[in-house]
């Protein structure tokens, strides 16, 4: 295959403007030229479709759905990674931080708990075998109250592909689940039909763990992250105390603040506010918390995550200008490309610009929706 690829007759979304009809040339995995108008030589005809930077996903636990496609059914880890990677690629995501749960909990029916080491090895295996289409990094999701979480995190955080660590607390009555009934509803739908007695036992155990382990574990995780220069994400900030703690600990990203005042405090202190793309697509939070669109209209939305639906990232970015008029199309696309890339130190990608990595997607938009037609990762077509 030639080293140079030209895509012409495209509507190109740059970081700050849109070229209504232009072309992009790749050379040796990088963007070599961007032009307005007709290309200097024949290339791939985009037929007027959008040409966007490859999307950058910082928080998706969707790998878990491939590892455990049914409650208590465990799939081959490498096969799960390859299947997940294909779905990520065809959703237009060219850089993904695979969010691995770094905790173990006795009696938890969710079989993906405690498998971060296994899944990280499976990602390594698939990468080394040339089975992956896009770039994979790791996001360590740490449940602060779990007894072994600091030990388990310490075993993984030194890996060169770890780009983010998030500090979570899903103790009943805390943060996202200040209303324990919401957490009960969540587990009823997710864990293969846990009984009320089993849920009572789990909740009591989690409250006890929080009281016993959370303060020391939190300090230990922050120290680990700072020692390894790994960006920290807070999670489900709800109170002024949560915001103050995030500022004190030099948090880089606030994942899914639950209300407007928290988002305002975080954003005002330079912490990037991440919200869910499914929240925007669905029209609100499934947990009853603040809507992504509401924060966007207040100018408080910095980046989005597909969380549990990979295809939602592109859909949300395309919907955002209609939901919040203060975001034009380039600004909306930045929330799923340039801003998340920069937040975790991946400054070589995230926008269509000369010298940047040639991660580019072609998207066809119709009144009924949008579809990814082609994906290039480092100049190589992968979908």
C-alpha cells in the first residue's frame, strides 16, 4: 500500500472551523496537508461526508459486557478484547482508555470484579499479536472503600499504558447514589436478580468497608497517582467538600458531577468536567442527576464519555449544537477528541491538523441519524 492517502470532497471539521469542501492527505501515519477546495490529485471521494478527528474515549467499561455477556458467563478474555476493539473502531473511536475495575469484593455477583490484571494481560496479548484496530491505553477505576484496592492498583499503575486513575465511591448514601434506592434499582437490573436480602448484605458490607478503609485508601491512591505522574479523575462529585478535595488533590478530570454547583466549582478551578454521552442522547441521567445538556448550556461541559454505549460518543457530539447553542460543531467535536486527548497527555492526536497523527473518521449524516463509513488509525484504514 502507498504511504500517502488523500481523502477529497469532504466536509472537514477542524478544531476551530469547518472547511465545507476540502481534502486531507496522510503520509507515513501523519496528517501531511489540509486543503480547501479541490485536491491536487485524485483520492478517496468522501461524497460530501464529514471528516472528523478520530474520537478519544477516556472512560468506557464496555469491555466488561464482552467479558461477561450474561450474568455468571465468562468469555475468553483475548476474544472479548478483540470483539470490543472492533466495536470501538466502528463507533469512530481511534484512541480508547479501557476502564478496568481495580477492586475485589467478596460475595459480589459481578464476575468482572478483580480482573483488571487478567484483562490488561489480554489487551497486551491482542496488541502484540496485531489483533487490535485502534490505540488502547488503560484507565484504572478504583473503588476507594475496597480493602485491597491500593495493593491491586500499585501492581498496575507502573505500566506505560496507564493514562488515568479514577477515585470512585459507590457506597450506599454517597455521591451518585445518595439515594440508596437508586443503587438498589441499579443492582436489581444488573446482577442477575439479586434478592433483597443479598442486596441488604452487600450494602451493609460496603458501608462497613467505607468506614474502615476509605480514608486511608483515598490517601494511598492519590499518593500513588502523584508518584507515577498519572492524571487523577474524581467521580460523581456532589458536595462542596468533594469539590474542595478534588482541587486539593490536583484532580485533572471530574467524571460526571451530579449537580450544577459541583460542576461550577470544578470548572472554575480548571478541572475538566466530563459528562456522559448517553445522558445527552437519552435526554437525561439514568440516575436522576444533572443532565449533560444542562451543563453544556451553562458552559460547563469540557468533554464527554460514551461510558456504556460506544456509539453514543459520536451521536452526542453531533447532537450537542442543537442541545446547546453555545457549542458550534467544532466546539462539540473538541469535547470528544482534542480536549480528552490533551487531558491525558496525548498531544499528538485529537484534531485534524498538519503533523498530528492521522486518526480520522468519515461520517455520513442523514436526517435519521449518523453512521461511521470509514476509520483510519495512524493513516491505516481499520474500518
